[in-house]
């Protein structure tokens, strides 16, 4: 995307400026910054809401991008802010006021990568809904993203002025009931709803924005609700720096400016920072928070950082960090969870769009879970057996919601065995995958990954987000074979005849020409529940002998083998390069 133009005047004189009272007010400890994401379907009024709320705009706010102006829609993340008094529940602490940084996310389906990236840097989410249309396709996808990445949601019912005044309250009440029904299937069942008109009169009022036209309606009530819902996030000054960069641009005579959000740690002027994607380090020359010079910033702060001798074209989005803290990941062990609104099976071996932070790459997943997963599923099915269709569906929906709300696993049993799955189990909370990425991504582990089928036609009115997870650790090539993920395998043959009371002659277990030597000593079973013996030796070119324990009583084998089949059950570990067959 083309970037708005930036001047040196916007970033002048900072490197040599001594600390001032204004700087002190904006530095660590005085102002609590809360990042609020504004998400919703295209044309629901997100940018109008940002404009109505904000007192300070960044260089990329309110669709200043030339292409955004040309097309009339938001194409990139926009940032703006306003200051307000500290909420009562946060008073008496280290902060004297609160700055709300608004992250205006695009709403068009083709920009879902940007939406996901923006949602990963927020503390609270505003879901904007056009009250004349209700929940639309991207509204639902934004709700899914919010459920993955956020715990606090406020629903904003925008464009109330577009409802006929006669019957407005009744229509608003019906819309709230419809939305509440949708929210009931999410963790936001009790989310508050605030009705507003961010730009009364719609597009026709655009010209009046700068000339004192119709004022926004309901914004003060929204701010009050936002303040009531704010919880004090954990903000730590110590620890390694993780700075998520969302824009990068040059300013002549100053250097390259990186705008972003501090996800962990802190930074200050003169500090050396690393760009892991570029494998380069630079020192911070100067910093600003919404046009105000600052000397330092900490976790949760939104700011611009100026460095020198960095090619702005080499890093549109990315990461800056404490040198050596963050490395790139090409293959990862991931605790995963199916998105219950995604109606297609997530198949092992299928390719997905994998979004980690602001990066989206293609990746292939191999799914697995605990060995007892199949038995647990059978038990769940038995529990609803005999119930009518409505009861079964209700039980399944309740189960899916319980799984969605369960926390992801945080530890992995390295020595344990895990069952390979052809597809992700939608009803089990303990699910894992090995995620192989086509291009490495830089991230601080554990990191959230959102996996989608973005190639799906967004006009189909279907959720494209398939599953999400936590990257627990990076896997080097020599670590993958150590994962004990197995498939259950079965070979089937026939009993030809009884050789003696403790030996059978069998056939058709192996293809003609197969070397049977590796199978000597392996257990086989007669039928599904008959006696167990071991492959002893070959018998001719294609047949083999099976020896049974001498303790087997005479006649037992003869009775069991009449017309019986013989089974060789074993496990094969999917990452084992030697492809060995294991029993027990």
C-alpha cells in the first residue's frame, strides 16, 4: 500500500531535546495506555467511530492512505487516541490518567490478515455492527478473532440515526435480542451493547465533519461503558523487549520511523534493538507517542521509534526486540483448537494460511491427540445415543462451547505417545499438531497462531478461520522424529490349516515377494478375540507358521481357527525415518 507522506517537521529536534514536564507526563508510570480494537464488517462505521472518539490522530489514522481515500474503505490499520480520567476501579495506583489508543481495523474480507494482526495487540475490543443490517459475514469472523485473542468485548450498534424515528426503539430492541442470541454461543454472552450514531446523516455528512456538522450521538455513553469495563493489564518494565511494528516509513533528515506497540519489556532512547527478520541491530535515536516526544516507553504503549541507517522498504511490518531474544520459527509444536463455526474438516497434510502477529505464511499441519481420544469419543456418542435430534444437537452444541472455553494445554509430555489423527478432533480439548511453515516467522514463544483457508470465496457467507493454537516451542529438524506420534495399523491374513496343537499355517498377510524376516517374532491374533501367537518362520514362498504358547490346551486352536482370519496389529510412528513397526 502507498503510504501517506511524512515530513521532517513531524519528527524534528527530538534527539537533542532535554526531558520536559510534558515528556515526564507522557513517560512510564504517569499515563496508563489501553489499546482498544475497533472491528466489524466493512462500512459498519468503524473509522467514523474512531474519528468521533479521538482527540489525537497518528499519521496513518482515518483512512489517510491514498488508496483508502480512492476506494472509500479502510485498507490498513489506523491509530488514534484520546485522554480521559482514570476509571474509579483503577484509581489510587501508579497512574494519574488513561490514554485510549484506538486500533481501527479494516473490515473487508480480503484484508482478514490485517484484521488478525491488529487484534493481537489490543486489550479490549469494540465490535461495530450496522444496526440496519445486523451481524454480517465479517462481523462473525471478527467475533471469532475476538474470542481467540481477547476477553472483553463491547458491542457498538452504529447508525441508529438510519432507523426511522417512529419505531426506532422497538427495532433497536429486536436487533439487540438477535445479537444476544448469537453471543450466547460465545464467551461474550453477557457483553454490553451501546447504541450510537458515529456520523449522523451518513456519507452526506462527510463534508460537515470539519465545519461543525451533526455531532455524534451516544459516544459519551460508549466511553463510560469502556471505562467501566477496563481492567488493569499487567504492565512490566523489566524483561526482554518485544515491539510489534505495524508501519515503517522514512523521514528525510531524521531516519526511519517504526510505529508499533510494546508487547513486553520497555525501551528508551539510545537502546540497541534487533530486527530478527533482517538480522540487523540499530540504536534508538528518538521516540514519540502521538506527536509528543518521550524518553522511554513500556509494555502496552503505542509509539513511533526513529532509527538511522535502516531501509524502510525492507520492513513494512515486523518485530524489534532485545538482541537475541526472538528467533525465527520454521516448524513448531502447537496446542490447537478447532473453530466450531468452521464447517469443513481440518485435514492432516492440508495447507492453511498461518497468521502469527502481523505475518501470514502457508503451513501444513499434522494433527494428533492422546491415545484414548477414540475411546472418549465413543463414550460421548454413547451418552447421546437414543436421544431425539434436537437433544443430540443441543448436547453437541454444549460440548462444542465447553471445548471452546477450555484453556489450551500449556505443557507437552515429551516421553508419552500420541495418536495420529487424519483430521482435527472438533470435540476434544487436548489437541496438538506439528506445523511446518513454508517461510519462517519471527515470534516470541509461546505465540498465538490463527490458521485459515483464506482462498475460500468470501461471498459464500462461511467462516474461513479453521483453527487456532499456541506455538509451544520451535522444532529443529532432528527434534521432529523424537515425537512419538503413532498410527494404528492392521494387516489381515487367513488361516489355511492347523499344523499341530500349537502351530497354524497362514497365508495372504503379506504381498508376494515380501521379505517376512522382519516380521518374525511379531504377535498375531486369530480373529477379533482368539488366541495370540507369534510369527515363527516361513512355510514355502508365500505362507508362514504361527506358533502359540505350549500352555494352550489341546483343541482350543483347532476350534478357534475354523474359517478364521488372522490379524497383525502394530503401531508405526509417523515421524520415524526408519518406518519401524512397533507392538506394545
